């Protein structure tokens, strides 16, 4: 009976582990979309949240697509480095952070020219809460030791 219980626990453990691996990739995302698909989804979400007209939606799509195309090679390189176990130096990290913040400022200024003032304020408020919740979630995962 004791052996049966041990075998059952081991089998359930393997089953749960294999299911978890088949549903998600290493970042916990179920599907990998192309850059164009991600840009389309993001612009449509913004259109829903900000009530964009068709002209604004086209401009936002182009802006989001440009941003995604600029970031795609950087993301793949960072993923390769992480999988290889390479940690960026403090100078490389500072350079990446500076480039990222500069890109965010450019994106924000271009978006400001597309949206109305009320739409821009709504986007800014929504973006701030999203960033805060993402930061709190990653901080919580770091404390638990489950950050991937």
C-alpha cells in the first residue's frame, strides 16, 4: 500500500510537470505571435480602451509596429544571452536602460501627437497602472524565488 501511494505521487508529479511545460514556454506565454500580430493586437486593445477613430487606429498601428520591429532583435539577443548564462555588465545594463527609456520617450511623444488630450491622459493613467502592477508582480516573484 505504501509503495502504491509513492508511485501514485510520483506519477501525479510527472503529469503535472509535463502539463505545465506543454502549455507555456519559458516566459509563461502560451503562444508566440509575430511582430505584426502583436502590433495588431496591441493597437486594437488601445482602440478599445481609448475609443480611437479609424485614422488614429492606423497611425497607432504603424507606431506600435515600428516599436515592435525595433525591439524584436534586442529581445532575441537578450534571450540568447540569458539561455547561455551570460549576464550583462553594469555598463551594458545602463546602456540598455538608457536606450529603452529614450525609446519610450519617443513613443510617448509620437503617441501624444496622434491622440486627443483626454485620450492621452487615459492612456497615460492606464499605462502607469500596468507598469506598477507588472513591477509589483515581478518584485513579488523575486521575493519568492520563482522569477524566471
